C-alpha cells in the first residue's frame, strides 16, 4: 500500500512539471532541443540558451504536431543550429510533417549548413507553422535552400533573413528551385518583412520559387539573388519565379541587383501565373530577356511600381536581348501608375535588342497612367517596342526622352498621352512634360506641365485608386497624364498682423484668421497654428481659433493641409499691449454691511500716457462684479504731454457690498479704456465689516 501511494505522488509531480505553459530549458534541463520537444505538451515553450547546437537531437528537429514554441533565449545571432549536412549525410534544421498549425512556433535561430533534397533549413509538408526572427544562411537543397513548403503548407514567415542559400540538384548540379524559399502544390504561406540576399537557384527562383502556389509576400527585400545554370544556359527569375497558375500577392517589396541567366532578372511569370504586384521597386536587375520582369503566357496586375536601371543584356544565351524593364510574350498584363526609367537593352553581335522600357510580343498589354523616360535600346523601341500585329492599349501615359524612339512597331492604341515626336490617337499631345528634375530622375510634374488635367476626361478612378506616390488618382476633376497626379500645394494665409490689448491680468484673447488660405484644387483644408510662450509650444486647429496671449510680441505660424500635402508656413505677428496702472483711492475704504450710505467714491490717478485719450463714453467699472459707475468725470492736470488724468467715479454702495465677499479685506480694481482700446486701472482695498452693536 505504501508503494502505491509513492507511485501516485510521483505521477502528480511529473504531471505538474509538464503542465501546459511550462518552460523547458536547453541545455540546462534537457541536453538537446529534440529531447525537450519530446516531453513538451501543447502550450509549452522550449527556451534554448546561446550557443551552437549540432549533432543528433539538434538537427532534423521534429515538432510531432505539437502546438509549442521553440525559441532562442537571446536571438538568432547568439543561437545557431549547425545542421552539418553533406551529400553523403543529409540533414536539415526543422521538419514539419504532422499537421502543425500557427501555434507551432520557431523563433530566433540561425539555421546553417543544412543539406537536403527538400528544405535545407526547414521542411514543411501540410503544415502551417510560424517561423519568425530566424536567419537562414548557407543551406542547400534541390528545392528550397532555406525553406521548402509542399502540399497545402501555409506557414507564416516573418522577420527572417535568407542569405547565401542554394537550390541545387547535387546529383547533376544543373537544376534547383527556390534558393531562399520554394512553395509548391497549393502552398500559400505569408512571407512578411523578410530579406533575401545572395541566394542561388540553378534553374528557377533565386529568391523564391512558386509553383501552383499563391503566397502573400510583403515588405520584403530581394537583393543580389541569382538564377543561373551555365551547363544548360538556363536561369529564370533571379528574384522570384512563378509558374503553373501561381497567383502570389507581392506588395511593397524591393527587387534590386538580381540576375537571371535567361529570363526575368527581377521576376519571371509563366504558365498562366498572374501575380498581383503592388508598390514594388525593380532596380538594377539583369537578364538576357526581361531585365526587370518577364511574363510568358501570364497576365499579372502591376500597379504603382518602379522599373529603373534594369537591363536586358548578353548573359551568354546568344539570343535576342529585349525588354529592359519588362518583356511580355503572349501575355496581357495590366500595368498602371508605373514608372519605367533608365532601363536598357544591349544587342549581341548581329542580334538586335528591342524595347528598352517594355517589349511586347503577342497578347495585348494594358498600360495606363505610366511614364517611360530615359530608356534605351540599340535600334528599336527605346520606350516601348511592339512586334507586328501587337496592339497594346496605352492611355494617359508620358513617353519622353527615350532613345532612339518612344514607341515603335505593331499597332498600339495610344490615347490621351504625351508622346515625344507625336503619335496619332485621341487626346495625344507632343509637348515638353516639364518634369520636376529629369536629370535626377524626378518625374513629378511642374505646375506649368501640359500633362496636368490632360488625361482621359472620361476616366473614372477605381475605389481608393492612387498614383505612384499614394495620392488620389484624380485631383482637380480630371486625371493627369503619367504616374504622378499633380497636386497644387495649398497656400496658407495667417491673416494680418494685429495689435491687441491685455486685460489687467496681463492676458488677452486674440482671434486668428486663416480665411485667406486656399487650394487651387478646391480640397478641404485643415489648419494648424503654432506659437511659443516662454519656451513652451502651443497649437490650435481651426480656421479662426481664439487663443490667449500674454503681453508681448508673438509670432504665430500657420500651416494648412489639403489631405495630400502641407503648405509652406505663413506667419503673422500679434503685439499685445499691457494695461496702464494708476493709483486708486476708495472712499470710504471701510464699509459696514448694514450702512445706509448711498455712494462709494473712486479716485483714479493715471500717469502721463503720450497721445492717449480716455474713452469717456465707456463707463468705468469696479471689479469684482463689473459694477458700472453711476456718475464719472475726468480732468487733467499738468503741462501738455506730461499731464496726469484724474478720474472720479461714484458706485452704488449696496451693489459693491453685495458683489464683494466679506467680512474682511477685499482688493478691488477700477478699470477703464483709452480710445485706442488699451485698458487702464488702479487697485485699492476695501474692508467689509458688520454693524457694531449698540
């Protein structure tokens, strides 16, 4: 019986140790990461101390479907999982294959030297884990050097860095998919705020490869990734490769210095892959065809993107070089509110490069509200080249300063566009667009630009549609040509300078007036007033606010906002003049609450005030109470310019007693005004007493 009791107690102790929400420490409590996971239950956290972890139990780590968190104690730079994988002995970092969901979390590790067929760093199969704050460096796999997602795997990958990972078939060294990440077969991960730098794919997708998948990729950087195989002269999608009806959403990402040996230096889309690419920048990417983006049998939506300094150049393919910014083969992308600048095509030997900004071969791209400027090709289509029979729709665009020509070939339908050298079509013009600073690649419009309010008058912006800057797409009633909608900067008018007169306490209320502010686009304005008193900052937010100011000179600043841009500040000066203090005598100065006297006499002696005259039409008042004088008269004594003013005022005794709090001494002031509006006053003390008993 005693042994049974001991056994039950041990079970209770063990159960309490492993209760949900427990922290399991590696290596102080558990020698390896896997051993801690094996005893963990849902809700537990495995915390891994700084150090380098390798060997059995610290690689090929399996969550076994548990909803637990495995995290480093002090971040990825201090906690390294060295998979030590080789071709002869493959190993990877983590393995998700048991239906894990978002509550299965890997946080804060560097995963390196993974070597596997799929997923050198992490392998996900029908799993939706969370991977955050990790660094993947130097991992190798045939698919997914950093991460491999297959068969309905939808992990969330955030704040991670993929650096120098490779997708290589280590049997033949000529193929590989997704140097950083591979997503396949209905896998739609969320990839946010990640960096892909220097990753390599021997065939497709140096940074990311998507096959039959539609991930959401946002706020990511793709820099220096490569897709190339010099054995078979392949290489597609240096930054990203999409195939087999993939539909990724790519938002607010940067593709810079990526290289594809054959097609799509920044991004390659093929096989009815129709990504939505929004607010992305493609710069300095390079490929033989489609330096920035290559579309083949695909119809992406590209909105508010910049294609700049990309090149279609000889990369050993011995073929046509075309589409420095974008190349479309049998594709009809929708391209809106985009800038194509300084992209180039270079011809190889006797082959002729075409389409510095964009090259179209089959399909019918729709190009709206775009700018093509500074692009170049050796012979044809510096801005845009179209093959015979191609008829892209070009509307509300500017094609200017491209070399050798603006738009060449095919039968493009161009309307309401500014084309250098002229172009047939409704609403087209041929006039200097007056870019803000062409030499420094600033393609905003100056106020004198003929492109302002010159786009299609029947154009109706989509809900919440904006230009490349994020401004409303239509400002001023009619859309502008080009990628940037011109907004007249609002004008602030702080009103005239003012002179105000302080009350006897040294302060006064001043009414500011911003009614003169305006906006040529008739936008609704918000008003922001700023001023400083004794080192303290103040503000008001109305068109005609009332503010309190002390005696002195004050500079008041006004800035107005039309919801798009702030005006230059405007200023007014408010000069507050203090009240003139004189000497006051109250008679009698002692009042009995039950006395039957009628009057109190106030005698106020004012010092000489140059050029000031008392406003005799305004009654003197006694405070507190603001009691008006029943009778008053004024006289002056002394030489002109130095004379004193004496004011005599009679106040009703009972009104004064009723207004003062007594018994006791009460300070009273008598206040008047000069004709300019300046106040004058004097103060004295009245003592209130009760009637003495007989």
